[in-house]
């Protein structure tokens, strides 16, 4: 089994290096095919590991080699394939294999084709390190590794200013969170003496509650960055500057869920500190609503999906925060499938529309892009949580969890958000695929994506439909390591009312979206309509002015302060005082050179004066020695030691 | 007062020394400056001899001998230099010697 | 008693002679006063029992050094008054007095005057000259010889400096001629 | 030969440098490469022969110089200095091998060989006077390199460099003399041997003063805020090779000396000054990172980033526990490799365009993809990406200091944010976007000569990031000895509690201890 573990882990790395060999040479399709194949190998190996776990095999735990060892610190490169990580591995390898194959088609005309695959495979490797590591340090390696790859992929089209800006923003914002993560690691190490999961978690119940609280908070700050929780969320929407497969893989299915994974992985810690868990859940609920509200009015297809991702991450955190770790993980998995599908579909649309992102400029694309239409609709239905698609099982479960745990505010927020989700998802679908064919004005002739691309997407389509049916198998598997709380509404009546009510609410929202946006004469927002002039619309459109505020109150002051530090403090104070001291000597020399008038008589006078000065020093010293006791007495009387 | 001790000699030596200092500082004529330095040396010699006497130690006298020897050499070389300077410039005034101006 | 009278007398004489030497504007007066002062100083040496030193003082200073000065002065115009620009005499006297007071204070301080020990004690039953000879030719032999060499060097230096080109007056020559001469002599010691 | 390998390591390059004067101009480069390659091979041999399980000094040599004052020529190497020595010989080799078109190449190479002598001398000297001599001598070749081959302000920069560091080390010298005097008072014999000094326990008040005296010498060399202003000038004006050696090795002298002198000699003072120094280090980290962000000149960005990283090293050193000190030593190596490589990379573009202004560039990734890749790797290493060499050091340093203060570590951790900001901003300005400047359209990519220098550095960066054990193990052993020594020597309660007691058998600490009062 260890062999399969290594194959699963390292074949993406090999693929990445293979593609990197061709990074500087012109496009060769082999640079895309080989990494995709290797990822498939990785997927197969992961499946074997999954089967092993499912069939009751032991958890595979290997220690490859020592990484850092000094003092009491011992950090190995250790990997563990248990029920949680194998779930993540499956998600990662499935989605990334699909995305790789898809990218061969999507990036077909890009001159940096080879480089793209190098980065993409490197990302998968980092992500696998993240989920498979058996200690916090290994997690951090993967954590930073995915950040790096995300930077490289968001800024993949580095000639675009907006892309590179977004890449840097994502990296730096993640770094802010990583600091929290790092501090969390330090706390774990100094309090438990180890960074291994099993040993650290075993030592935690004995620790003081404050320490555990801080630990939980700092680790969660790390999770907030990667999972783009408020207030570190702005990077995710901007990250849509990257190629669409990247958005599908990194910013929907895998990397952004790392935060959820961390909380799930650290469940023994968060079990001990339910108040932090409640905070996580509240923040999750807030972000769910907050992100969904921003998605309502956005005019950028990818950003809408990104906000929806953000919103779904909020759902996951609600589940994780309330202690329903397996639910969070389940939603993570289901979400990965349908959200990746949604993004890939969006990628097809973009290709067809020559990188147009504004859905108001599309419309009626269901004819030329039939398959894409089907896929995106299915994915949206799944996202909205309609029975029997994947979203229903996972999302409804979260609603139930919040209800059962008696957090009614969270419940109502989530319920309302579910309606919003349905609305904006189908607003998008309606705008793109239905109604008038507005794209014709721009002289575009959309065409469907390559066949193999569509075939590559089909596994995701399938999974988005059927993922819900794995629920019980999955539950039995992961509860081997996660708390096995079953969430059942006590009365059957209540359950049915709730479920049907939710479904109806969601369906209503969908209908409303279709009614508003699927007809031929929709109002294209041009700043004239009454709604657009409302304050709340403006706030939503400007993303609550948060990016603006960051720019205004963090970025600009930082830049200005840096300038002040350099030009005024460093140059005018620190350096100037050094030069000032040097100048004192210099000017003393300049002034006293008149003493050396060359006139011997004057010099002789100075000589005598010097002699007198030396003699007086001798006298003073002699007196001081002679009367040292008295002097000390006087000084001590004055309070000098 | 009547018993002459070491301090009397030292005070005398000091007085002579300060007279020499006055000469050194006041004189602008190099020859006169040389005279003043002779006074300085002699003042010190008195102190040496006196200390030697009152402590019963000959080291002071030895030093005085060497001081005299040095004074003699100094006069010889100094006068030679003085004469050359006088030949070249026609005076031996300190005020005119300022080539070492910094 | 006699010692005290002699001390004060010679002290007065010496101080006044030296004072004249540093204040007079006549070179000849200064020279004469200096020579007299030197002789009076030798009196102290005799009082202190350093007979040999006293004799040397008279021979070397009043004899050799003064004669040297006298010869040297022949080269200069000594008859006329020496015109000197008077500086600020307050500084001059003030500094000197200060120096004198400080030295006295230092020498009079108990920690200095109380800690002197005889390194080469006076040998009993020998005359001063004999004693000096004993120390000078044993402990101080090397410095003595070095001093002798130094005197020789000084003598040669004096002759070279003062005696060369006595027939030429560099003062009366124009700068060009001096330069020419210098070039001809080619790096000989001239100036 | 192994018995005298340290002396050979010191004096071989110097002798070879003297012979260099008679070498033909055409063959001087080959000669220089050969000499530094032999030196590097010797350094590797030293590593090979080094017994990493021993915590004390190895390959000791001792020759009496002035026995009356206990000044001896004592050399020795332990886990702390071993790798800096190897790094020094490695960088001299790389520096000479990658030397671009330089006027007066012969003198440059000879100067570099002399510089190598002084650098290695500093790191192997175990006698304070010998240490001081090499410490000061190292200024001279650097003064020449900046002053003779530098930019337009080279004279100002070199004089400032020289005088500033010289002033600091004079204060250090006074401290050393006092230290020897105290040793004399305590034992009745003079000694300048550091290992002898280790046995001396000084009262706390003495320690405080002596610590300050040593601190000035070391802090200016590091350079710590606010003594850092010579560095940007020196880097800004120095030729590429000068900046590389300066950043990679010379700055490490200061931090190395902290570990060699300040910590074991004055454990109580180290604890006493720990927080003030940590605050300075944090100012260094954040403030200089911000200043780096404001720079317009890419070389200055790297220069200020050096200062910022040195702050982390200082912080790790003053963690006073094994994790922190090991981390700071490892970070010295890491920062040496990374900043050296970054300066080499800046040199690459400077050779082509003769400007270092970032506004002149933009979109270089299009024209020089290999260059952009190498720069990117090194930038990420500088930012502290895990699995690169810098991360190990930074992680351990911060981890170590976390035990001493949580809040300060949190502040110091901002390093990873601000570091990313200035580096990414600089990278974006230089490499991203479209090529706007005509002069950049046809720049040639990195050539073979430059690759020879850069590829090994990249490999080391990643190798030691993934597998730091070969270095960490010997470092760890020697650091444990130092920490235990500090614990045993410390007098005050606070110091005893702050410096961990490892309770292991370590020989230097078991020798006699004397109280001095």
C-alpha cells in the first residue's frame, strides 16, 4: 500500500517536472498529455487506497525521511492515508485529472501551454502534500505550496496587469493568514512538544482552555486565508483573472477548501473549544450570505461563480464549526464536483465567446453550446440543492445540523442564502443560455468545445448527479476518525416540512430568476434603471466597498509609509545622524586647522597650554584618588550609586 | 625656612622652568628661543640634582649629565640650521617661518 | 645657616639673570645674562654635593655652549635691537605661572614625594666624582657611549650645516641662481 | 595534512594570491578558478573529515604568538562555523567563475583571494586577537573592491563602509581587552583564547557592560537597525561580486560572532538584553522591509531585504534555545545562498542594461524566460517558501523565539508578509507586464557562464530546503553545547529559567569554573 501512496503523491510531481522541461520551448502536446496521464495514475493509486480503506484495511502511515530535527523538534516527511485524507485525495485527483484533460483543449492555443501544465501539476502535488501529511509542518508545506502555485497560475498571463496584480494580492493576503497559521503551529509545538497530528491531539485535552482557544483561533486564521473567509476574501474574486481551468481546480474544488480540511483535520482540537467553533460557524454563515449577496448583481460570469464558491465555503465552515465535521467534508466533496463542473462549463462559454465574461452580452447560447448548457444547468441545480442531485444531500444536511444544534439564526441565514444561491445561479444560466442572442451584435460565432473536452467533463457531471448517493458509505468510512454524530430531525413530520419547504423556496427562487432573466427583453444594466441607483445595489455592486477600502486604507498608506520610512526616516534621520557624527569630526578638523597656523610661536603656546592641561588632569586625578572616600560619600548623599 | 629641603629646590626649579616657558612663548627671535630652551633644561637639571641629593641616589645626576649632553648637541645642530636659515632668508624670525601652515 | 643664605642668594641671582635673558631685547645682554645664570646654577650643584656635575655645568655650558652661541651670533647682526612682535603677555605669563603652580602641587603631593626609592645609592666613602664614575661606567655605559656618538654626530652636523659654502651668500643670490646652484650640486645638502 | 587543514584553508588562498601577481593576465581567470576550486575541495574535505557527533572544537591548532599576554594562534572548527567556511569558499569559487567583464581582472581576483583568507580566518579563529585581526583585515579587500570597481559614489560608499564598521570593531576590541583583563584578574594568567574565556563566570554588572561593547562591533557588522545605513550604499555601489560576497559571507560575521562571543560569554547579559534586541530585530524586519518596498533600484531592494532577513537571524540567535540558535545558523547559510544568488541575478541584468532601475524594465519574462525562472525561484526562497533553504531557518528561528515571547514573535512573523510584499512587487515590476522599453526587446537570456554560477545555487537552495539534516545535525550538536554552557554559567534566576537546561554531558562545560568578583 505504501507504494500506492508514493505513486499517488509523486506522480503529479513527476508530471510537473516533465512539463517544466519544456517550459521554455514552444507548445508540445506531450507536455500536456504526460502530466494528465500521470495524474490519472495518481487517481488510480488513490482509488486503490480508497478501496483498501473501504474494505477495512489499515490506515497507511509512512515516514519517508527526516525533514527538520533540532533540539526537541522533530519533523519528518510523514504521510498518512486515513479516511479523511483519502476522501480529499479522491476529490483532488478526480477533479485535477478532469481539469488536466480539459486544459489540453482549453489551453490549446496558448503559447505557454507547457508552462501551464508544469504549474498545474505542481499544484496538485502541493495539494496532495497538504492533505496527506501526518503533521502540521507538512500541512504547512502543502499550504504554502498551493499558495505559490496559485500565484503562478493566477498570474499565468503575466502580460496582463490585472492578472499579476491579482496574483500578488492572493499571495500576500494568504501570507497574512499564513502568519496566523504559523503562530498556531508554534503554539502547538511549545505546548504539546510535537507537530505530529496524533501525538499533538492526544496531548491537547490536558492543556489549559485559553491555550487551546488561542491555538484554535490562530489555526483558523490560517484557514480563513486559504478559504477566503471574511475579511480576507477579496483575493478570491480577483483570482478569476487566471485561466478558467485554474479557477475550477484551485479556486473552487481544492485549494480554497484547504481551510475546511484543516478544521476537519483538527477536529479533536475544535471539539475541545466549542466557543471557537461557534464563532467559526457564525462567520461561515455570515460569509455565506455576504458572498451570495455580492453574486446577485455582479456582471462577471466567473466572479459570480467565485462568490458562490465563497458562499458554499461559508456553509462548510458552519458545519465544521458546529462539530459536524463529516458533513463539512461531505459538502466539500460534493461542492468540488459540481463547482468544478460549473467553472469548466463557464470556460467553454468563455472560449466560445472569445473571453467575454459579461453574461449580459451573451444569451441564447443553449443552441450552439448544447452540452455545455446541460452541464452547467445540472451543476447549477446541484448547487441550488435540488433533489436528487449532490447539493441536496450535503447542503440540506448542513441546514439540518444548524437546526438540530439550535442555532436558529444561523439556520435562517443559511436558508435565505440557499434561496439567493438558487437565484444567482439561475440568473447566470438564464442570461447565458436563454433569451435573446445578444452576442450577435458583437459578431461572434460561438462553437462548442472539443469532444474530448466534453468527455473529460462528463465524470464530473456524473458525480454531480450521483455524489449524494454515496452518503451512507461515506459516513461509515469517515466516522472512523471523525465524530460520528448523526443528524436527524426528531420528528418525521418536522423533517418533511423542512425539506419540502426548503425545496419549494429554492424552486421559487429559480423560477423568479428565470422569469426575470430568461425572456427576450431583459434590462441590460446601464446605470439608468431605478434599481441600479439604489444604495444597496451600489453597495453590492462595489462589493461593499471592501476592495476600495483595502486599497484606500491599507495599500496606499502602506506605500506612503514605506516612502516616508525610506526618504525621511532612513535617509533624513538614521543616515543623516551617522553622517552628522562624521561631520562633527570633519568640521572639528576644519575649524581647528587654524591652530596649525605654521607660526611656531603660536604652536609653542599651544604646546604649553597642552602641558598645562595634562598637568591639571594629573592634579585632579591625584586629588580624586586621595579623596575618593569623601567623593563617594558626597555622591551617595546626592543619590548617585 | 632656614632648613633648605628638597621642596625649596623643586620650587626654584619650577620658577626657573616657568621663566623658560615665558621665554619660549614670548620670544620671536629663534636665537632667543634657543636661550629659553637652555633655561628649561637647566631648571630640570637642578631638580634632578636636588632629588639625587636628598634621596641619596645617583640616578638623578646621571640624568643631568645626559641632559647636558643633549643640550650640547642640540645647540650644535640648532645653530647650524639657524645659520643656514639666516643665509637663505636673512632673518631668524619665527613669524616668517610658516611653511608648515596646515 | 650658611647653606640657606647661599641658596637664597644664588636663587635670587639665577632667577634675575634668567629673567633678564628672556626679557631683554639686546642679544648680547641676553647671552651674557644666560652665561651668568648658568654659572650661578653650578653653585647649586656644589651645594648639593654634586661637584662633578657642577664642574661639567661650568665647562660645558659656560664654556662650550656659550662660546658656540657667541660664535653663532657673529653670523647674525647682533648689535641692533631685536625687534619682536609682542604677543599677548597675559596669556604667556598666565600659562607659565599656572604650569609652575601645577608642577609644584604635583611634586609637593605626598603620594609622589613619598614613594621615591634609591636605585643606585650613594657609595659611602668615595668622592662624588668617583661615585659618578662608578655608576656611569657600569650601569650607564651603553647610554654613555650612545651619548658620545650623538655628540659626534651633532658636531659633524653642525659643521656640515653651518660650514658648507661659506664663500657663497645664498641671501645675496637671486632665486634663479639658487636653483641653478641646486641643480648643479645635484641633491647635495644645501638647504 | 588534516592536522593543519585550517591553516591551509586560511593561507592557501593568500599565498596563491601573492603568486597571482606573476601570472599572465590572460590566464588569471583560470588560475583564480583553479585556486578557489582547490580551496573549495579542501573545505569539502574538512566537512568529510568532520565528526558531526562531536559537539566541541575539532582540528584544533595552537601556536604561541605572545605567550606573556596569552595571545596564541588558535584555530578550530565546530558545527557552527563549519558550514559558513564551506559557504565562503564556495562563494569565492562561484564569484570568480562568474566574474563578468571586469576592468583590471587580475587585481580583482587577487583581492578576492585575499578576502577569502580573511573570511575563513574569522570563522576558524579561536583566539580573540587572531579573530580581531582577521575581522579587521576583511575590511581592506572589501574597501578595494567597492572603492576601485564600484559605481559613481564608490569612494563615499567604501569610506563609509570602512569607517563605520571599523568604529564598531574598535569598541569591540576594548571589550576584548577588558575581557582578557578580567580573566587575568580571576586566574592570574593572561589569555585571549575564547575557550578559556568560556570558563569564566563574570558578575552580571560586568557582563552588561562588556556585552554592550561587543554588541557595537557585531551590530554594525550585521547590520542591525539603526546601524544599517552603510549597507545600502555599499551594496548600491559595489560591483556584483562585491555585493555577493558582502551579503553572503561578510554580514554573517556579525551574527556568527554573536553566537561565538556574546551568548556563551555573557549569558545573563544576553537574557537581560534579549527583549531590547528583539525589539530592534523586529524594527529591522518590518521597517527595512517597508523601506525595501519603497526602493526604485532592484539592487537596493535586495540590499534592504538582506537587512530584513538578518533581523530574523538575530531574533533566532536571541531565542537562546537550541531551536532558535540552530535556526539562525541555518538561516545564515540560507540567506547567504539566497541573497548571494539574488545579487548575482541582479548583476546579470546590470551587465546587459547597465541600469538597476526597475522602471527601466518590465515584461522581462517574455524576453528572458530562464532568467525569470531563476529569479522567481530565488525570490520565492527569499520570501521563505517551504522546501527552500530559507524556510527551514526562518521557521526554526521564529519557533525558537516563540518560547521567549509570543507577541514579539507575532510581530516578527510579519516578516513573511512584508517580505512577500516587496519581493512580489519588485518581481512584478521587472518581469511581468509587456515589454515597453525598446532596449529590453532583444536582451539575451542567461548565458552559460552565468548558469554555471546560478544552477548550483538553485540546487543547494532546494536540496537543503528538502533535506537540511546534513547541516542541522552538526549545528544542533554544537548549539546544544553552547546552550548548556550558557545555562550552567548563568547566575541570575531569570537567565536560568530562560535558557533551557539540556542536562546532557558536554565536555566544555564540565571543566573548571571560576567565580570572579
